[in-house]
């Protein structure tokens, strides 16, 4: 199953942006197309991985997904460890479920929080995936 990004649906939560670092936000906004490509790759990798997804009998169940996702909350931050500073962006990808009851108005099912980072010393360097965490919506 391939997942494709769509605009936030009427039933969805409008995406919010949180930032504790103007520098991190400016860096990732300047590379937003690259960020979105990585998010797309990670959403699709997660959904296609049988380690994380079920084909029945468990959560998350791949068969319940619509094949679409939309962006939710985005958080920009700067992190520091004694000898290193890096910038992070965490993007929430919301993967809705297919309708399963009459007059259903909310379709939240699977949320993926995808955290990406780049070194502050090399802001043009490779954007790395720090983690992908799943949760029920």
C-alpha cells in the first residue's frame, strides 16, 4: 500500500507549529521540500513494514488505512549535548482510517511522529531521521 500526502481534511485537526528556535525553523523551512520527501519516505516505509503493521488482528491494521495522510503538528527545536548542537524538526503524519460506521465524523487512526535532525555546524549537511514513533489517534 502506498500512502500519499493530502491537505488537512475537514474533520482533521488544523496543523500547528511550535518553535523554540527561530534558527532551526528557518533552516528547515528553507529545506522544506527535502523534509516533506523524507516524511513521505518514512510514512510509506512504516506502513509497508510487517514489523510495525498488521494485516488483521492487531493495531495498527494496514487494511483500515485509506492510503492517505496529512500533516499535523510541526515542532522546531534546537538541541545541545556538551560538545554538539543540532537542529530538529518533528512532523506529525496523521493516517486516517476508512469509514466503518454510518455517519462517522472522525477518521483518526494512526499517527506517526517523525523527527529529523541536522548538525548546527553543517546546516547544509544530510538531514537524518532520529526516530519514527507511532500512536493511536
